[in-house]
């Protein structure tokens, strides 16, 4: 077992991760994409996200994705309250229907990166209990290359101690589908919904607990991450639409992935894969997400790559009294949890390199 590092030693090693990000049971991935919506104040001109703004002619009610329905509601630094009141995070709003047959005003958010391939994808979401909407966190390339985690608010009834989560792999041929029960109510708090996408299999998790593997209809191409909240009044799916405004709130999105499925070598900028800080171990979320306690982020506030990534709130610097020093981390430092030397890419702990980085996109073209 690796020796525990002091805070100062961690600061010397942080934000490197030059050889990738290790997900236990999956391998080492080359790239990371993280968004902490608990502290995001403005998403209108974000370098990483696109907000949908278009009509979608569904039946029986058409949809109208609108930018004003994606609303940042960050925690305030002074009081710990939120800027707009209510739950902290990025709010995706379905507006209450005001006239029969009129378009339903809905919300959707899409990553600008389209090169996200095999990897581990996670989002912390608090859903609504108001019946009549569908909330989704999904990976998308096309109608036949898609991985869905979908929540239906009418299924969140307090008559049961569990709630179904709808898992779907859309494919041109046979598609994978499952509706496992999870031991919580999605509207009762923030929960992490995760899928690990690998060749021939997608493994789904909630709050760090494995719930299902799907092996039919697994995609084979890179794609992008999407979040949406909508209702088209379909009596066999979303039901609704709701009569009042309802909210799906996202605390964070995290993705650790490859941009190519080719090759088995670490990324090109990996100098020494056996260095203690070369591979960052991705911590698993265990149990419900508590926004007040923070979560770990492994990427920095690089203006070029990650413009909206604040410091992780799960690791705090020691006080001056405990160290004899008043020094602290610089604003752009980020605290990573290094993997021990024997757990690096291809090492004795069973980690394997999950593909080389054929093309790195620092900006979306």
C-alpha cells in the first residue's frame, strides 16, 4: 500500500495525471472532462457546453428547447445558500403548459466535444417528483449509437421504497434495455448516475453500486454527452405535460474517457508511467451526493481546457496552526489523488491502458 501523502506533497504532485485517469475495474483513460455546476455562475458563453435552442415536432405535444430553461443556481460563497433559492446546481426546467396543444418549453445541454469514446461517465442529479416529465443523462452519436439513463417522474412514487431507472442502448439491430429498481427516490436528493462504456459492454451504476450490464446494441464510435429534461405528453412514456414549472438539477458531470479505441499505449505526453503522480485514481461516489460536503475533481482551471473547473471541495488545506505555515494552494491548483506506483498503466494492480490518444482536441473545431 502506498504511503499517505502530506497536503504539501499532494500539491507538488497535483494536476499532473499526465498518463491518464484510472477507473477501478475498467482501466486507465487518457482524457478527463469535469463540470462543477455547484459553483458555475454563467453558462451562456461556456467553452465546453452548447445549450439547445430549437423546436422538436413530437406528438402529441411538440417540444421547444429554449436557452432560458438552462439556469445556473450556484452556491453563494458567503452564506452557503443559492443564488436563486432552491436546490444548488444547473437547473433544467420544463415549463408548465399554459394552452392545450401548444409546444412544451423544455431544456437540453450538450458537450461541444464529439470525440468521447470508451470511458466512465457520471452525473449527479436531483430529479423532480412532479409527474409528467422525462429527465435524461446520455451519451449520443446518432439514433443508432446511443446510451441512455432516463428518469420518468411519474415512476417516483412514495408508495414504494425503490424506483425504476430506465437504461437503453439504441442500435440499428437489437437494442439493450433494462429497468432495474434502485433503492431511493430520485426526487429525494442528489444521486450519481454512471455508466462505464467499454468494448461490447456498458455497465450502469447508481451511487457507486452496480445495477446492470447491457451487452446488446453497444456503440462503437465516439460521441458526446447530453442532458435534457422534457415532456411530449406521450401516455406511454413521459406522460404529462406538467401544469407547472418543474426542475431537474445537476450538481456535476464527470467523464474519464479515450478519444480513440485504437492502440494500447499511454498518451503521448506520458513521461514516466511509474511516477507517483502520473496516473490519477478516479474515486468512486459511495452513497447519495451531498452538495454541502463537496466532491473531488481531478482537472484544473486551465482557461484553455477547463474554464469552469474550480478547486475540489473535498480536500482542504490544513490550517497554519497545524502545519506551522500559512502557505496555501494557488488558485489554479487542483488536488488529484495519485495512484500508487504499482497501480499505474499496465501495472500489477490490474489496470490496463484503454487505448492511445490518437487525436487530442483542446478546443472543439
